[in-house]
């Protein structure tokens, strides 16, 4: 569905659906976070893995929205990923989110390669993805949760907290079209 702009307001059905989707994921993430707080061993209880799962899928949902928005506006991937808001170090927020989604989708393949050799066997896109993530947070256990925490800079871990900067990106993307 196309995005329609009226002044500073938007008719954007895909963004509305993304909001609903992230709110659903947040309800599960909040439940998991509460269980982590009360658990004596959240790692052994599988709670960190569960949180990573839902956060990773949130990044994929956001990536789907970003792709829909930029292709609907006929903006190339490199151009769209250079639109603010920017993070420290010059990486855009949406480039970091895209890297997180790609990481979550492909991490099992990458681990398989890394277990057989070193990172020289990873393809260029995989290495770029890992470098982008590492510019924000270390690539280690629970990378998606760590990246979300870094992007939210101390706020409660809720995927929906990324919606205002994504809306800002959409606004900035439209501004670049003029």
C-alpha cells in the first residue's frame, strides 16, 4: 500500500499494521522481562533465548516495513539507509535495524560457517552486517536484545519504542524526495 502524505500527516496502513504487530510482540517481551527479573537463572530457564526470539522477529517486521516504504517511494536501498536519524558513528537507525533483521534471519548459517573455519568464508553481505551491528553493540550472545537496548539507550526494552524514530525516518525520506 502506498504512503500518502498530507502536510506532516501520513496515511500509512503498513505503519499502522507495524504498530499493532510490535505491540503484540512487546506484550510477550514484557512478560519475558518480568520472568527474567523473578528468575534465579534466566539463562538456564531459556528466558534470554525467548526474548531474543521475539526481538529478532520484531526487527524482521520493521525491515519489512522499511522495504515496503522505500520501494513504494522508489528510493534505492543505499539512499534510504543514509536517511536520518543517525547513530553515533554515522550508521543510520534503519541500517542498524536492517542489519539486525538480516542477522536474525541468517545467524544459524553464519555459525555453521564459523564453526568450520573463520570469518573469511562469510560472504561480503554477512561481514558488512556483522560490522554494522558491531558499530553499535558487540556481536555476542543475545545480539538482537543487546542491539535493541543500545538503540533505546536506557529505555525499557520495547520494540514499539522504535516507532517514533521510524516515523521520523519516513518523514525525512519524504523530505529527500522534494
